[in-house]
C-alpha cells in the first residue's frame, strides 16, 4: 500500500529525468539515479508524517531509510507496527 503512495510522491516531487517511475526498481538507489536529493528527502519525511502518522526524527535520516523505494517502504512498515 505504501509503495504506490511513495511512487506517487516521487512523481510529483522529484526530477525523474527521462525515466518513468515504473522503470525505477524498488532496489535502485534514488540518489544515484538523481531522483532523491536533500530537499526531496525533507519533503518525503513530511509526507510520511502526514500520510502515515509516523514521526520522523533526525536519527531516522539514514541512507537505508531513504535511498531506495524498498528502504522507504520498510521504514514505513517498521514504524507503523
């Protein structure tokens, strides 16, 4: 469920360049392919807080939590449970 919302967020808030969101694999490094930067990370954290009711703390800003769609979804799932 969170996967679709995260993908929709990325379409609306990042620069996909010539890629479509469907071409981005869950394991692709979003920063390496130019989708995720510091501003998008902050916006994503706010989106997660508002959409999923999860508090994101400074300690949560780890590459493993925000660099791949799989990592973002795992972070959301772990915090919701």
